[in-house]
C-alpha cells in the first residue's frame, strides 16, 4: 500500500461510508487491535497459568498461597485421558450427495472430491495440527486452525497445488467484542516477520511501490523477541521480529496486514485469497465452556480447580506425615549400650556393665521412652481417604468415569461397568461432536479450495479416478463406428467373393477406457465442482468418527446391512416374478435404502449397477417357466433323442471302425499280392535267363552233335564205301575162283 492519498472505505456498516487515508486506516486498526488484546488479557493470563501448572511448574493457588512441593498433577492426568477420547485417529473424508437420487455425475464428482480430500490429509501432518488444537481446547479453553491455498509457481505458471491446514496459537488470535461467533465482523491472527519479509509484503501488495516498501524498511519497529523479552530489541536482521496482524474484515470483504510497529499505513490491503462461503479461513473455534454473552471461553480447569487445590493440599500433608512417620525415642544418658543396640545389626550382642541396675529400673521397656506414632499413622490414613474422596468429587465434576480411565473392580457386573461408561460418555459426547464439527468444517474449506482453485490435472492426479474427456469419448466412439463399418464391408466383400481389404491401423482403446465410456466425462465433473451453487446442493462433506473405533460395533453394522439386504432380496424376488412392473419401484427402494446406510457408501455404485440390470431384465421379460410335467416329458424325450443320437453315433463309429479294418486288411492283401507278383516276376525273369542259357547250351550241343554226326557219317560212309568196295572186290573174286574150280 503506497503512502499517497489513496483512499479506502470505512469498515463499519452502521457508519456512513467515509474515505480515509492510509494513516487513518492504520490508526483505526491499531485501535481495534489494542481493544481486542485488552479484552483477552485476563483470558491469556489465566491460560498461561494453566499451561504452567500442566507442565508441573510451581504456581500459586487460587487464594494466592504458594503450592507445596508435593502435589498430584490431576490436570495433566485429566488432559492426557481426554485427548485420545476427543481425537485419536486421522479422519476419513466422506463425500456424499445431499440429494439421495440417481445422479451419475454427482456420484462421480463426490468420489473425485473424496479422494482429493483424503490425499490432501495424507500429504500433511494433519494429526499433529489437530492434537495441538485439541490440547488448546483442553488447557486454555480455545483452539483453532486455518486452511490456506498454497500453489507452486514456477516461470509464471501454476504447478502443484495444495490446501494446507495451519495451526494458529491460541494467544495469537483477536476478534471484535461479540456475544456469539456470528456477531464477529473481523477476525485476525498474529505472525512474526523479519524486516526483509515486511519489505517483501509491502512491495508485493503495493503494485511495486519501492518508495513505500523502503519506508517500511527504514521506519518499522521490530517489537517482538523470542522468549518474551522485548527489551533491547535489535533493529537489524537479528532475533527480533515485527508483530504483524493478518485481519480478515468481513464488512469490506478484504484482508489487512497491519504491523504494530509501523503506524503510517497497513502493509497490505487485498481481497481474500480464497472466497469461502462464510468468508472466514477458519471454522468456528474449538472452545470450552461459553455462554451466549461472550465468545471468550472459560477453561475446563476452572470448573474443578478447587478440588485440584484440595488434592494438592492433602498430598502435601500426606508427604509431611509420611516424613514424620518414623520410630523415635529417648533413653537415659548413662546407658550407652542402648545407642549401640539401636545401631547394631542382626544377632549382635551388646555388653552392659550395670545390667542389674537396668533390671531394677524395669528393663528396656522402662529405660526407653518412644514417641507415639499411632496418632500420626491414623491421621495419615485419614488423609489418604480424604484425598480419594476429593478425587471422586473431581471426577464427578469433570465427568471422567473410572471405566474411561481403565480402572474397575472384579466385583462389578458388566451392567455396572456399562453404566459407568455411559455416564462418562454422556459428559464427553458433546465435546466429541464439537471436535468432529471442527474437522468437518476444515474439510469443507479444503473442498472449496480444491473445487475452485485446483487445476484439472492436479485433481486427476490426486483423485486417481479414471475418466475420459469429451474429446476422448468422441474419438473412441468414432473409432468404434469406423470399425463396425469396416466389419460390415468386409463381410459383404466376403459374401460377394471379393478380396477383403486389410483392417485399418487405428489405436485400440484399453479396457479401462472402454469401461469409462459409461461414466461421465471430466468436463461434466469439473463443471459441477466449479459451480458453487450447484455444488452446494449436490456434494456434502462429512467425516467418520475420529475417536477410537469400536470393532464390535463396526462388525455389527456390517452384519446388519448384509442381513437387511438379504431379507429385502428374499422378499422382493417373489414380487418381481409375480409382477415384473414392480422391479422399477423395488430397485429404487433398494438403492434409496443403501444411500441411507452410511457404511454402504463404498458399494453404492455397485448397487446402482445391480438395480439397472434388474430394470433391463424386467424390460425384456423371459417366457414363463413350462409345466413341470411337460418339462419332465420334454426332458425325457430329449434324453431319448440324445440316447438315439448316441447309439447312432456309436453304430456309425463301429461301421467306420469296421470299414477302416477292412480297408486295412485289403491294403495288406494288396501289399502281399504286390510282393508275390514282384517275386513271380523275379522268378520268371530268372527262369527265362535259365531257359535261354539251356537253349544256348543245347544249340551248342546240337551243333557239336551235328558236326560229330557229319564226321561219323563221313567215316561211316567211308567204311561203307570200303565195305562196298570190299564186297565188290569179293564178288569179283568169287567167279574167278569158280571158273577155276
């Protein structure tokens, strides 16, 4: 904010709008800050005393009397007992539709927002923040936290985004004087900044006015030092810092950063970084006892401080009496052996010179006078009893039953223990509801930041929900349509005997993308989340119980839901079979019942799908079941047909086997004949060769015989010729011989 005459309007609605200079604005807010601090001074002083006593630091009683050195720190004990009862586990975000009707977009948006909230809780130390807030609620009486929008900016681009929960110390809060929370018109918290940080704030929120930022650097007073010692503060970058109040002004819908050490102008006046529905960055604080005439609470310890002081007083007396409860006595000074006897060990014998004199005196009993301790012991017993009664009275005041502290007696019945637990639960239940209300409001503010400021990419990453964009749905639809056209064309080409064209090379959608085709698109979900009015009617944010869960109760709830669904289905199935038109009503009735059961939120989508299947099945009714007799005859006839078919198949199989066997035998016979024919051919060829050889031999023999015959014939002829000649010669000779005779 520059140091010129730029004007702003006044803060009060009941006053006429008046233009003020930056210095007048600074004086106005410094006056409000001083008045608010003065109003809370007594509350802060008492809160510091309670915290000091909680830490077991020695303080004064309510009457101004110093407390004794011995005490029973019942404040620490009670707080340590109540803390896990009020908050013991990280809440689970539960986003549901306010209008319990069938709404796919609303159901998907609820799921997206629920996952984002759950991841947001997991990415920060939410348990530590809530532990601090609950501790402030139990000790000084007031605890609060704010939700901040924290984007990561790099190269003038918004990257990752977060909705962080930030604890605010109970002493660093101021408000205007009001009777109830709704009457507050400004709320602020204190931060401690260095001079450089103040310079950066002034420069960033004054449109780069370096003169104003330099004036802040030169003239701001560092009026805070760690440890509470604000004397002798350094004016440079040392341990001293400047007190800066961040004030949310509901009247003008603006945020003011006012430094108490710089009265010339506010460091910054800017619009709220987040437009929350109720304007405030924090829920209504967690507070102890309050009435309708003041927003400043009364600490719980104030309700039983008298009993705590009484318990401490009795504890101190018990310590004093315990120190006095010891054996002491006097004896005659002329008998030194008595002192040795008191200091001796076990089985030691002490000699006495004047033993006879001691016996005349009446022995040791008469020689020693003991200090009476019966009265001290009895008084000590009475103190213990009185302290126990004071503790019981304190527990009656605080409502912490003995069963909550884990203390019980074996003689007590289960009913008595249950009554004690219920008694303690009744007193603490309102505080538990207040803690859950505070956490619910924190989550709602987180939801506002996520819906209005987070980018779609960040929401997709945090939610983990697989949805498609409108463009992706159109591309997948066109691809499916094109593939159907191609299949039809390929089938027609195949029927016409024409060559089938190759399939087109299109990217195939994954099964997850095909499943997401039936879900809403990211554009529809984001449109619902961005619309503040529509979102308020559709999405609601609640939290599960933040106290330690009861396993038996959870199991009983789950068993009850399953039993209710089973009984409903048992009763609904006959109705649906008799009257199919009732399916629509019964399905909606089942879905409505499931939405009313908080434990069944996770299966609500499955129930909706089941109801849709029931409706589709009813829209396409199946034919009525046949008559049992007709069905039995049909089954019998079908069995006979199957038997006949089986016998025919078996006969055909036997015939095929016989034909195969005969064919195998024929093939074997043919192979044998082929082998015999081959052998015959071989033998015939061999015989022919033999015959040819015999014929040749015979021809040779005939030729040789002919030649021999011819030669013999020649010889025979020659012999015959010779014989003929001899005969002729003889014949010729015989006449001559007769003539002679």
